[in-house]
């Protein structure tokens, strides 16, 4: 949803976002717990309590979700670092 778009999300849109976030949260938690090599799509969907096929509605592969999680983590860490540096100046 863009900054200009002020309409309310539909129930289906909210559910899609919730599912996407649940998959990312599960992938992030499992990646930290078991690492990349042991991470599987089945483990992610089981952890998120979602069907296996649901994964493919949001991501193309294990690599796709891992890169998404890592890119978001990097953005957060970069912003936090920038804030700390600004306070030093």
C-alpha cells in the first residue's frame, strides 16, 4: 500500500500480509536456530502452522525467503548503526 493510498485493507489483503510475515518470522527464527543448510520449506511452513503450498504463494524458493529476511535484517541494522553514529557527532 502506498503512502498516498488511504483505503482500508480488505480482510484478504490483511490475511495475505499476516501469512507473508508469519513465513518470514518462522524462516528468521529457524535460520538462527538451525542454520541455512538444515532449513527447509517444510520446516518453515510447519513452524508457521501453514500449508506447504502456501509458501509458494509468497516466495519462489528457500533462497528467496532467506534473502528477504537477510535484506530486512541488514536494513534494520544499518539504520540502527546510522542512528548511533549520528549521536556520536
